[in-house]
C-alpha cells in the first residue's frame, strides 16, 4: 500500500484527488494539508511514500516546499492547473507533473511508476532510509519557542543519512544554546559522528556549563581522540541571552553565519574564530559577539548551501544567500529556511546529491 499526502489550498481539489486515488486503488491517503507550512510535521509524523503538491499556494510555493521536505524524502508529484511550471518542477526531482483536471488513467500510470520505484529499492536503501528516519527523530522538530524570537531550521541530507546537524536548547536563566555543524564526508559514517558531536555539545553546555570557546576546545580534543584525526567537524555554537538579545558565538572552521540588522548596509559575517574540530589534539578558539536588536536576522548554514553547484559548475555563493534574505526577510523563520533550501535545490538542478544542506534562522521579533 502506497502512503500518500495531498497538499492543495483548495478543499474541492483535495477531495477530487482523494476520490481518484481511491478509484485507482493501492493507495492510502495518510494526511492532507491546505497550506505548505502544515506539511513539514505531517511528513515527519506520517512518513509518506509520495506527496501530491499543488504549486500556486499561499505562504510557500509548492516547488519551494518540494525542495525543503525533510528526510527521508518522499516522492513528489505536482498536480497543478499550469503548464508553465513543468521545468521548475522537474528541477525539484519530481517523479511526475499532472495537469488539472487529473484523469484517472494518467493518475494510475503515475501510481504504477511510484510502485515500481518502491519495489526496486534495495535492502541497503531501505536500511539507509531507516537510519535517516532515526537521525531525523533525534533532531528537534519544531524548535523551542524563545520569547521575543522566531526560530526554525531544516536539513536535506545528500544520502539520506547526513553529516550536518543542528540544535537549539534551553540553558536556563533566559539563555539558549544555538548549534549548527557539519562532519566531513557524507553517509552513515558522517551521520554517526554528527549525532555523537551533537550529543556532546548538549552535555558540555547544559551539564558542564561550558561557554562557547572552552566548549569548542573540549569538543576538539574529544573528536580528535575518538576519530584519530580521520574525521573532522566544522561547527557554529553560540549562547543567546533572550533578555539582552546578546549572542556569544564560536566558529570552528565553519562558513560564516550572517547577521542582518535593520538600517545596517549588508550583512555582518561572523567569520571563523578557530580551526575545525578534530584536526589537532589542542586548538585555540576565540569568542565572537553580536547583538540581535528587534527586526534583525541571524542565519547559519552548512557549506552545502554556498558550495552548491549548478549544471555549469557555478557556486550558489554567499551573495545569493544575502539576496534571498533581502527578498524574503519579511517572512517567518520557517519560510526563510524553506526558501533557502528550495533555492539551493533549484540551483543544483539535476545535480542534487552533492552535499548535505542545512540552514538555521533566528529572527529577533519587533
């Protein structure tokens, strides 16, 4: 039985597609949504095999949503009244593009194609998908609510299980830990190290009460000892005081997070303040400081964002990140994450499996 989710802002369209799927048979509709922003939790909870998506929807376009679906990523079928989005849709790795009104024979052919793809999945692919689901369960779903801030994060592993990781957790007394990191390599091995590093950060920050710089130093020695220099991790870890809006941050060889402040020209880059973790047994890390006044935005991302290559080897780059934030800056943190990951997927086109892609956004509310 194929598990499906239907996403369309028009209830009659959802009802018609549901009836057609019942007629075709072999499909269980495990969820419906009228807004793209409702989909992320649905996908995590229901684990569908396929998501049927409209394109023209409020809040977030269907193609943007498709590019930011959480792993393990389901197949995507677009069902829309417009022909003009076909190229954009297939750049998102859509398995099919159905024009409304969808006919039963056309839908049956799509379902058969999905069934064939599912049956061809090898045992290893199923194991990786299971590991990916377990890793996704270890990440926070919706990030905790911080008074005065809007926070969101999203990740797209290149191979189901990824080396990127993120977290946001309470430290007590109005302080919060903000984390985004990236382990060298891809796949299961990188995912295991990423999970271990994420757990050790929480232990060091919440129980040992280490500040960012000494935490990075301790973690560096830990990663070096456990991997013997064969793996390394880049990392951004900061403590945010929600009362003063002050951010103290260490950057261990990671792409510089960006801080956008109202009235300031461009973005401030919080550049590396120490080496990647695990390259040497001892290392020095400095603390960076920033303030997030009302209306400002903090954006951290993995190198899979800025190093994403299009079909002619042009990088996505930091300039595109800044331009996207300028265009979508009025949106919520979740919308900014979805827009960024969707733009990266669109930029990569047919070259999707390059590297893990992760973004974390903290918006200081007015």
